[in-house]
């Protein structure tokens, strides 16, 4: 009996049918940081393996999309760009939106995509969505360089009036918000899709539609007053507008709207984390 | 000796049939019961996992398992398909959570339910060593330290900077096992991964697993249908049947219980689907067996006219080791086998010199170049040797052939 009691205290871990909602095991995630790094590396490297242009592909996609937007929305439809150069206006929106939508889309299918790995070996499942957010961040970083380059070109050769403001320091905050928002919503959706596959279909075209509810091809200022409050419900609206404001000096952001986005992001992240944590224990039985 | 794994009252329930249809309403019912503090309405009727019987949609893949595994033990887990072996390994390796009960574990667990989990085809062998190693729970520094050893063990040094998609399947497995074999965990869980790879490499793997246990005093859990490998490697055994713990103890005892449990089947018929030439009936003459003779009858049918039928069979002992076999490609035959759509072929052995024990027969049908049908270990029999033994020989040590020897 004595020996038994002693043993009980020495267990490294105990597997039980129920776990507390908040037993997140963040320490364990930290122990797997090498895996996180290697997964990020895998995502990036395998993206351009056996291609001729290699990492250049990271540039080509936003460049072509920007060009198409300029032709269709800027010239054919004649939608206002708030007086900003069309190239810069669209590119800022596209690159920022790409980051968010990639984070969201990739994390939302995480259980389905990795079922073969998750079914064979244990590691903290949280590592997977985190690795996606980071590998997309690297991609975003590369595309951001493209944006800065374009920006400098316009500032130096096209006499685009550049006003330096302290709003520039808000950019890291916006990136962080997008990452956490994408991760949080993605975890939430991925947890639900293990059981209800319908959501996966909903999300793949829902995200396309949501793009039109976000000021990417139009500035918020051009939206009719009665729609503005609806558009602002979408936290990405403030982030995109904020991005433009910080970088290009034009965009509608208020302290209130940023506060709203922060709260929205934190709540969805916590909620996503809790559900993800609950589902990861049993998802292999349903996926 | 201290306990490495302690399992208390462990159960795992699976839902059969379609998951997804009507799940929202079921989920709501379940949730309502939970709030009212009632039992889960879908867990009330517990059945053991007998796959052959039809019943409720809920089955217990594991039912109230209690078990203690000592540190340094190599535990061989045996049982028929559906006994719950894999489920047990999955629960211990935390791939899925138990429905009820508790598992307490001391030490790091590395599970090898598959080799090469997470290998990315585009990455080189070296990159995959790092990726796979860290998925299995190794730190990067650890892998770096063992890299040369791993590459050396795998024997694919020349290809280590080539993407693994260009590897042959053998090389792939070698590399993957090499990574797993160098894990530093206190507990190693292995599920039938040795079924792949050539026999030389399998031997190497078994040897490595033996080393892991003996030299480093680590605990190994091993599931396999290869009784030979399991009895060589494991000192302790666990037999599961329909999700329940039937016997836990010395490997040899457990193995004997398992072999006693197995049922023998001397006759079996199959539906003919009219798609390809097929074995339709196999039977073993029981009476002849008691006279130390073997008579195997094979019937076949074919949708096309067969030019030249080639039947064959292999006899295995209770450890799944092949003892002998024959087919009419290498033994002469004397039966009518041309221009027919169905037929019966008989294989007879006038004196079967096998030791007393249990045997299985696989039957095969083809022609000079094509394989038509194959029935693996389809019939089985318990054989009693003609000779009286002073002491029953162990087939593991001296094999299964009972060659009569005159000693002067």
C-alpha cells in the first residue's frame, strides 16, 4: 500500500477520460518548439521545391492579383482608392488579407489534413496550427518586403506624398491581431469540422465572400453610411484600414474600433483554444 | 521492481455505423443528460467487441482493463483481430482518449505505430530524419548528436541528401526505422511495423529492439502477429480477447493460452463471383490427419476457360513460420487441368512428418504466369505426431519437422 502511494506521486503523466477545460499543457508545447521550427521550415521549403523560380513565387501571386484588381476594380469599375495610388492601395489589402485568410483556411482543415500523422503519433496538437501561423508569417514577411519595395518606388519616383506618423508602430499590432484571429477562428472551425464536415464547405466559399465584406477593393470611406457599421463588425475591416492608415496615411480607424477588434480577437482565440483542446483528445474517433 | 505503466479500469467505446448523420440531435441529447447529471444515454448498453455478432451500435473496444507493467519489461500483446490490441496502444500513446478509466505512466513514451510518420516526400533523407525525429519527440540537439549513428544504421548513406520520394520502399522503411530505433524514451510502443522490409533488416530491427530492452532497461510494448518474433523478444505477455484482458504473465504461458484458444477450421467454402478464377472450396481430411497423412482438397471455378491450372499450398507452424509447401510448377502433377471452367484437385501426403502442434495452411491458385486467388492460413489443424515423446519438443528451438532418427 505504501509503495503504491509512493508510486502515485511519481507519475510523469496520467491519461484520463476527462480533462479540465483549461489544462492546456503549454509547457509541453514549449518542449516541442524544435518540431514547430522544423514544420515551419518544411512548409516553406516544400512550397518551392522543384520549381525554377523558387521563392519568387511568393512575389508573383500578390503582384498578379494586384494587377488584375487594378484593371477590373480600379479601371473598369472605377472604384475609388481614397486618392492613393492603385498599386499600393490594392497590394496592401491583398497581402494583409492573404495572410489572414491563409491562416484561417489552413488551420480550419488541420485535423483533416493531418489525420494520418495525428492518428499515429502523439505530440501537442497545438503545434500544428501554430506552425501554420508562423510559416504564413514568413510568407507574409517576404510579401511585406515586396510591399515596402513598391512603396519606396512610389515615394521616390512617383512623388507619392509620404507622411511619417507614429501609426507606423501599429503595424506589428495589426499583424499580431491577424495572426491570433486567424489562429483562434481556425481552431474553432477545425474543431467543429471534425464532426460536422459541412462547415468545411461553408468556410471555403465563406472566406471569399467575406473578402467583399472587408474594405480591400474599396476604401471604408467609400462605403455608404448605413453599411459602414455592418462592415465594421468584421474585425478584418479595421485591421485592413488600419494597415493602410499606418503605411499609406489614409484609412478610417478609431480607438474604439481597434479596441473592439482586440476584444473580439482575444475572445475568439480563448474560445478556439478551449474547444480545440477538448476535441484533440478524441477527434481520431470521428474524423 | 517499479511500475512503469499502471492501467486502471480502462475502457474505450466506439460508435459503429455512420458518424455524422443526426449527430447534432444526438449531441444535444447527450449534453442534456450531462447537465441533468445522468449517464450518457448512448453508453448504456455495453457489449464486448465481437465483430461477428450483430447488435447495438456501440461496442467496447476495450473493457475494464486493469494492468501493471513493470519497468524494463518487454510485453508482447497478442490476440486475434479486433481484440483491442491496437486500441490499447493508441490509448497509451495518447492518440485518442479513453472513454473511462485511467492510465498512469512514468517516463517518456515513444510510439511507433507506423514507420516514417510525417515524412515529407520532397524533403531529403537528412531533413526527414530531423522532422520525423522531432515528431517522435526528440530534441534537435539530440538528433544532431545521433545523426551519424542513424544514417549508419539505415544503410542509405549515399542517398541521404536525395528527396525521399526517390527512395525505394525498402530504403524508406530502413531510414524511418533507424530514426525510431534511436529514440531515447523510457517506454517504446511498437505495432507490427516489422512486417515491412526485407528479412535481413527485420532481424536487425529485432536485434535493436532486444538491445533497447536489455542494455538500457527500457520498457517495450510490442504488438505482432508474428509469434516467433514476439516470443523471442518479449519476456512478458498480455492476451486480449474481445477487448478484455484474458491473461497477463510470462510470455510463454500467455502464448500457450493463446494457441489453446485458437479454433481449428478444416473446411471452408467461398462464394463465386464470376469475375476471375477463384478457389471455391477447401477441405482437410480429418481422418487422414489422425493417420498421419494429409489430404487437401481444393475446388475452383472460373469465368474463363483455364489452360493450365497451378494450385499450391504452404503449411505454417503455430509461430507463423512456413514449414513446407508445394505447387505444380515445381512438383509433378497428375490431374486433368486443361480446358475446364471448374474442377477439383487433391493434394496428398502419405506420411506427414511434423511434430505435435498446431498448423495452418495457405492455399493458392494460378496458372503458369498469373496469380488468381490466394487464401492465407485458411485451414488449420492440430497434429499429433506418430512418435511418442519423452518430452514435448519446443518448435521454437528445434523446428517443426519430426524427422525420425534411430539412435544406437
